[in-house]
């Protein structure tokens, strides 16, 4: 489904001209990429924080190349130079007329590489499909905005019930027959779709030939999920509703998770927002709530105040998470 400008809105043409960029869903892009290159635009931009959705598009692109005997090439944006890119775009395929090139971390390309790509987009090579992927949002960088205005863009972000719909798709693809409430509970307890798929695959190992999972396996999974409670709490405090924050704070108390762990979960996200390159704030591939620098500094200030109060004995560890909820949410609403 084309979301920009309605059905049939200005798709990129093989001669490289467009009146404006278009936006398609992940499922629509996946369907197109699995098909022949002749029906594809010259450039597709998959942008957004969800690793699972971007990975699906790459897999679909690779599968489409294999099905039509086309060449598939992977390039790393952060290690790519202009000469290498120009050569890749101009090289004739050894395996047929169609070629597919995937540039990973396209937002990390240097200025000269970006200029080379933009010039090629003016007159794209016949039979070449270029798939650009990045964890950044289109509006975060001028280069991405420039590209998005001229190509088909696929937002790789989970919003609203999209996540649960993908969770149901994942469970089905893994051959499991689970009640909707079970899928929702597992999805709600995992930080992202990649993590959800990992949990589903654990269950799949215990499933019978019809896809049914024994109760014991579900109980074991439920116990193992306790470790993720701090991350869920931090996400709820920063990006959820007041009800979400209260529910996750109560869950921490029930599970006996200390307030100090909660404090450092917030600090990790805030530090990651300020130093995304040097601080490993997306540990285990999870997707964290976007946090502008000003709000990240406000969160760190609250973390510092809470830590100081704890060390002075002004607050108990068991009270720390609840105090942080109020202080942090007021600070980021600021």
C-alpha cells in the first residue's frame, strides 16, 4: 500500500525521475523485493530503528536476486569510498542483466560517497536495484531526507498495533499455534521484534508437529523473562503512558528488582542518546526510545540527584524506581 499521496503516488521510475518520493509499508516492499527486478524502482530506502524489519527487507532482496539468477552485492556504508561505489554501480553483472546492491548503514557514508550516489540517481543504471538500509529516521539527516524525496522509502518502525501484528506473523512463520493472548504477553515482555522472534524460536523447539507448545515450556519462558523487566520499565518511563510507567514500576516491585538497576537502565539510555557512537546503548540489538539531547541531559540530572539521595540515606533502594518515575517524567515533559 502506498501511503504518500494515495494509491499509485509517484513511484520512482527506471529513468531515475520522480515528482516526489513515495512511502510503502514493509510488507508491500517485501513483496516487491521478492519479485523480478523489472518491477522495482532503482532505489529503495529502508529507514528506521527496528532491526527485524530492515532484516526482512534485506532477506527479501536477496531471495528475489536468487530467484531470477541476479547478482547480489553487499557494501558497508561506514567503510565505503566513492571510487568503490562508482565501480559497483557501473560494473556489468556476470550472472545476468539484473543486479542488486545492498548498502548497509547508508547513513554513515561519507560526503563524497553521498555525492556519487546522488549523481547516479540522476541516471541510474539499467537493471540495477539499490537497497539502502539505516537505523536512523529519514528526518534526522539532510542526506536521508534528500534521498527519501526522490525514492521509495520504507519506514522500519513499529507503531501502535503494528508490533503485535508482526508478532503474530512471526509465530505463524515459526509454525506455532499460540493463543492471541499468549502472543501478546510474550511480545509485551520483549523489547523488540528480534527478541520476540528469539523467544518464539525457543518455544518452537518444544512444539509438537501441529505447532502446539506444552505448558511447561511456556512457564519456563515466563520465568526467564524476568531479567528484561528493567529495560521495559525504562522504556515505559521515557516513552509510555502514566499507566504504563505505574504498571512496570509495580512489576519491578513484585519481581524484587532493585532501584539501583532501574537507575542505571535510565542512565544507559540517556548516555546512549548523547554519545551514540561511543556508548553501547543498543545492547543485544534492542530498540530504545528516541531521546533528544536536551531531554537526555535532563534524565541524567535526575539520575544523578537520585543516586546522591540514595547515598545520603535520604531514600531507600526500594523507593528509588517510584521516585525516578515522577522526577524523570516531569523533567522530560519540561
